[in-house]
C-alpha cells in the first residue's frame, strides 16, 4: 500500500462513523477546544504526539543529520520570511521515493526523499516547502478539524498513530483496520481547492521574501500536471492530496508575471544533499553505476563526484572512495559535506583518530554545522577520546538542551568512561524528548542505584525524578 501523507488523514478521520479501537500509544489531552477552531496549543500537542511516533517508531523516518540539517535550514529561512515568522516549525525527512510533502498539526512539516530528487532546482523544492508552510500559517488544519468534538480529534490522533504502526509492523491488527478504513475513503483526502489557492498565494509571497525564484512554483506544478497522464490511477501522493488544476497553475503564472524577475542559483548544499540521497538509493552497485553514468554526462561536477565517493564507500570499495574524496578535497571549494565523507572513510578504515582530526579541523572551519558536531563526538568516542567527546557535547547542550542526539552521544560517552550514573541520567533525557516518561524515570532509578555518583549528581537525579513523576501523574489525571 502506498504511504499516505499523515497530516491529511485529519480530514479522513473526521469522516469515520465511530471512534477507532483504543491503541497502545498514549494520546494527547486536548483540553478545551473551541467550537470554531482548534486552538494552537491543542494543535501543537497533537503534532508533538504524532512526530514522536514518526521519529522513534517509524522505520521510514530518515535519521540523517546532514539531510535533516539542510531541509531544516531552508525551511526556517522560508518560515522567517512568511507572514507568521513567530510560528514554531520543525522539518523532517521521510525515506520514501514517492513525490510528497505534508504538514502535521502544530507546524511539523515532513518531506519525502522523492520530492528532493524530483525537484530540478532549489527554488522548486523551496516552493513546495513554502506551500506547506502556508497551510500552517493560514491554519488550514485547524479549520478542517476545528468544528469537531474533542473525541473526534483524539480519533484523528488515534488514526494517525495506527497508520504509523501499520507502516512499521504489518502484524498490528488495529493499525491494519485503521489503514483499511483509510483506503475505503481515499477520495476524502486532500485540502479544499480554496485552501490550495490560498497556500499558493501565500507561498509565492514567502518565496519572494526569502530571496528565491518565484517561477519555481508554477514551473514545478506545471511539470507535475504534464506528467499526471503517465500515472493514470496511480498519481503521486502530492497530486492526490493537493488538488492541482489548470486554473491554479494559471493563477500562479499570472501572479509571477507581476513579481520582479530573480535568477537564483542552486546552493551547493542542495546539490550535495541530492547526491547523497542518490548514493543511498537502491543497491550499492546500482548507486555506483548511476552516479558514474551521470558524471559521464556532467563531468567535473563536485556534488556528483561526492555522491560517487559516497556510493563507493557504501559498496565497500574503500581505496577508490578514499582516492576520490582526497582528490575532491584538493580541487573543490571547502565543504562540510566533503569533510564529513572523508572522516567516514577514515572510520571505515578503522582509523577513528584520523577521523576525529579531520572533523576537529572541519568544525573550526564550519562552526555552525550541527552534523559535523555529531560526527566529531561519535569519532572521539570511537577513538577512545570519550572525555573530550563528553566535554564538547556538554557545551552544545548548554544551548541546545532539547536535542536528543546530543543527549544520546553524552550517554554513550559516559558509558565509554564507565560512568554509569551519568550515563543513565543522560539516557533519561533521551526518553523525555521521545515522549516516554516511564522509560525516563526507569533510567533515573538505574542511575540512582549505579553507585558511582557523588552527592551533587545524586541530588540532581532525585530532583529530576521527582519532577518527571509529577509530570507523569498530571498527564494521567488529564486523560
């Protein structure tokens, strides 16, 4: 079964005649919901619950810091230029070859890898992000579900979680039932045409304000429309959930003609992220051949060269990968993508110390790169430099204490040092950020009994445990 965009199952769920069976997952308490509109706080709670399931239970979630960092950076550039720059947004990537993007309640926006590969320019890709951002800022999801009862909204979350479970575990019977109901009313998926036109208009303004090429939006959607005849009844998910009409495209083109012309070259990051996704697709040998063929048509393209180096590494052809990335680092402009790949080659050669040296230099050159920070901490742990890794991660946590990757790295570093109290205390924060308070409390209990914490550390463990137990109790009372 083709995966469906999760956010748009909201309208589907509201059409179901009765609540779905209770699921094993905890669902958010929505509080008092106004009859006319779903409140921003309730919308965010729904989104937080759904994204927690995606990130920690859905095998399709792409846990790739480099790809996520690029999409997040471009998404926040657009969000800052939108008509609601104070709105919270979180961007993530789903490993799926179909062409799709979707907005969840509360400002969570997902992108399929297939969309990144289908867009011919960065402005085309940004146009879809801008369109989804507009669905959020215009509160289209809230308007879809706002007139429903609280029980119907909980049913929405239930259905979304059920479909997620079905994606990862075909044996989950309740999820299968939910997915079957979803298929029965496929025609009810999708935003209304008025919402789509409004998202087009607002999205175009966002593209222009962000300094991107507004022609990317009508160009991309027109190409999609031309290709629909190839798909017949199996059109890309984006076309099924975002009704595309000639009138919409004409309206976009008319608006674009009145806007200043701006030619915007693609960023190097856009080209590198696409090359990485190509290198990761299919079988390793097929990825190598695909990138070799592309380089034969487009020689001296550093992003494709990078992609081929990564594909060779994936195929276990370490000597060739090493030669290619070494040559690229000499000839191409400095890039965190190249430095990270060079470090990965070193790690594959069991040279963690060499990888750490490369990443230490790269971090000084590109201090804003989060993905390099993660890679450096990981390399240091593997190189027996766990103390340095822990110190570096703690400094980053001071400004990014809601980053679960950092807490996971800190836990690993303490484990490598044999510091069990600190290890489990850090792991507890990972579970907090995953939305699993019972597991977090269990980790703190293990930390309390580890026997190697001093008075101050154990006091901090006790205080955190009391806080989390109180939160858990309050959540149970609200259900």
